[in-house]
C-alpha cells in the first residue's frame, strides 16, 4: 500500500472546504443568538416582535431563536422587518 502524500494545494483546498461551512454555521448561530437576546429585550420592554400568519405565530424569544437557527433565510429577515415596525 502506498502512503498518501498531499500537496500544499490539496491541503489548502481541503482546509477551505471545511472552513467555509464552519464559518457559515458560526455566522448563523451568532445571528440567531443575537435575535434571541434582542427579542428578549424587546419582550421585557413590553414591545415583543410578533409574526402572525394565519394560525402560525412567532412571539417568544425562544421561538425566534429556533426559527433563525433552523430556517435562517426566512426568519432572520422577518425578524428584522418585524423589529422595525
């Protein structure tokens, strides 16, 4: 069996391939955490950020956090929009 010898280019490509998804996950988690903290502050002030669509409602900081964590592309812009109104 021959040993695997990697070139610097192969190692760099592998590192980038692992680093990019990790950075994306870190970004999503960080912004979801910010949403939680901000939603909690808004809730404590008596001005919660609420999203209502038919019977579906997002009104608590935990719900906003989970929404942003699981479906960031949908919930993060909705949170920002709801926060401004």
